[in-house]
C-alpha cells in the first residue's frame, strides 16, 4: 500500500512535467500546425539560462523568472524568424506540412550546438532550490520530496494561469478562435499572425517551466531534455493533440502509469512501456482521449 | 460619394481565371444581389473584396478608399464585414464566445455590450442558447449567429455569402426577411451572393448576374425579375 502511494506521488510529480511539455507541443500544434521538435532545444536553452543565473546569483526564483522569460522570447524569435519565413515560401502541398517539422529538427540540433559552444557538452550540476530528500513521517521516509512538491505546485500554477487566460480573457478567445478556424477569426478581426506568435510564446514558457523544474533533480547537458520531448509528445497524443485539458490529463496518465511500472516491474521498461501506451491509445482511440475524430481527419 | 465601386476586377485561381473584368457600383444603403450558378465566381468576388483572396488586376473602393490588398482583419476595422459561405461560426466555441469574437478588436466596450443586446433582441433564439456550443445549433440558428457576430463589429458594408445554403424553405424566408429588416433599420450596404435568385432579388435594389467570371446582366432588381430572357438561363424557372 505504502509502495502504491509512493508510486502515485512520484507519478503525479513526473506527470505534471510531462503535461507542461505536452502543453508546449499542443499550443504550437494548435496555432501553426507544426510538430515542434525544437521544443526540447528551446526548453534546455531556457534551462541553461536559468542555470547561469542561479550559479551567479544563487537565487532560484530569479533564475526561474529569467529562464521563463528567455523561453518566451526564444518561442517568439523561432516563430517570427523561422516559421513565418518558411510559411511565406512554402504555402502549399506536402512540403508545406513537412518543411516546418524538418526545420524544427534542424533547429533542435542548432540550439544544442550553440549550448555546447557556450557552456560545453559536459554535465553541469543544477542545484535544487529545496531538498530532494523525501518527506519523513515518523520512522518512514517517502521518495516524494520538497522538490517534488515544488514541481507540482509550480506546474499547477502555470496551468491555472493558462486556464484563466484561455477561458476568461479576450486574448484566450482569440487564441482559441485562431486555432479552430483561422479564416473566420480573421474575418471577425483577430490578427491571426500576431496570435500565432503568442501561441509560440506560451509554448516556450511552458517548455521552459518544465525544463527548469525537472533539471534540479539531475545534472544538465545539451541533450538532457530529449527524453522529456518524447514523453511530452506521447502525452500530447494521448490527450488528442488539440486539447489543452487533454495534454494535462495525458501527461498525468503517462506519469502515473510509468511510475507504477517503474515501481513494480523495473526501470528498463520505461521506454518500451511509453510506446506500448501510445500504441494502445492510437489503436483504441486514435483521436486521443480529448480529441475529436473530425479534428484528426482535418 | 459612392459606396462600393468595383472596376475591371480580375482574380485568378492558379491558371484559371475566376473573375475576368468585373465592374459594378453599389450605392450606400443599397442591397445588391449577386446571382449565378456554382462556379460562376460569386464566392471569389466576396473573398477578394474582404481581403481573403488576392486580385490580379482592377480596383475596388469602399467610400473612396482602396480595399484591394488589405487584410480582412483590417477591413473589418473599416466597417467591412464578410459572413463567409457555410455558416461562418466557430463550432467549438459557445454562442456567447462567437458573439464576443465579433467585438474583440473594438475599444468601445460599452457599445459592444449595447450592440450585443440589440443582436440578442433581434435573434432571441441565440439568447436562449448563449452557453451552448455553436455546433449544437440548427442551420438557421448558426446563420443568425454568423450575421449577429458580424453586426457586433458595427459594419457599414456586409458581404453575405449564400445565407440560404442548406436551409429549409421556411427558414430561408425568415433569413431574407431579417436581412431586409436589418438593412433598413441600420442603413447597411449589403452585397448578397445567392443561388436562390428570386428570393434574393425580391429584397434587392439591384442585381448582378455573373457567369463564368463575367457579368452577363445588371439592372434594378425589378428589371431583372421582369426580363423573360434571363429567367430560363439564370433565374432558375
């Protein structure tokens, strides 16, 4: 029983990180129909900037804020400089669907190389702001630590802010309208071009938060968030790729599911299990848990 | 000063010329019915006037200002609202959100609230369904929502694409009646694209009949209705 609770708590903590990464991918997919592999690069770059600030100032909150702002800016720059240019030159046919994805893969490589040149390819220790030792109740110590609590609270805060923006503000209405029906949104007066950039900014923010929250458990390298990209992508697909709620539910489902496999079966099964879950979802419910069939066909 | 002036408008779809030298004028407050069969170029005309499509030649002015080459999101700020083909609503959003979208760019939030109230008085059915998603509405209700959303931007010129498409005859009559009422009440200039020729001409001031991208006849609605030569060919009876 104790073991199951532990698995659940760690699963929730990891799941929130996966959810943030899934949100980043879904936000970009919804706004520009691009599967953004560079998201792992954007997130790790933001994390390195947070790492730089925390090593210089020893202030995690400052580092967090700096890293998140960097993530937002990188998102905007990628959309404006790379994606807009790309869409201007290829607007039709199969190339238009593929080019941005390939470009995002290239960008991932580019960002990693830049990080390597600036900070080196070796591991950098990202010291946690709070203890990573598990909470102790009487004589039992659980694996869930203050850092895990910080992850859950931080991620949940970002999600609540996103929910409020999307459901309650005019900006959120414009973002949703532009995602669902860009043409009708334009006819209603929404500046869809600018709104797309904002979608990338939000995505960059979510990815940065994920990277900065998960990295203090470990050391960082230019490649250390690559596996998170895969977990985030699987979570996004489980959730239906179109739905922000789906991304969160998909992330938590994956996080908790993998945590149980890790606890009861073994670490070596993490990646195979991830893809078995993905395959099952795609076989049983190809539109994902929260997607619509129509959206998948579109 | 004239209202909408279109001169020698040419629009291409790739290698195909969709509109080949279209010229007409709609005076302020007039309702112009653009009639023609499928593929005549009616929808292309509206999409070009609202900025969704690029013209290859000619000019179009609204109250003396060039409108070609401008973006739809900017034209709506200059009083030109396009209600596109096929019930121009966002199905995933609620009725209230679709209406709110129409006023999203406007600074005068008081007036947005006032005009929203007017729209809900005009279409009480929408008021009863504010929190429902637009895809739960009937075809007629969706058309009301699309027109309502356009009205919230306080347009001067409405480009209306086949509002009768896929609706039952009784609902079509209601929609045309509402359009007629609206333009008199609000002093709107309307360009109405329709296959349903007689219903459209009955409420129109002028008619423009196009075929294969060219204007084949223009005149007052009465003239067109009473021209026997046009009946068999274009007016469908």
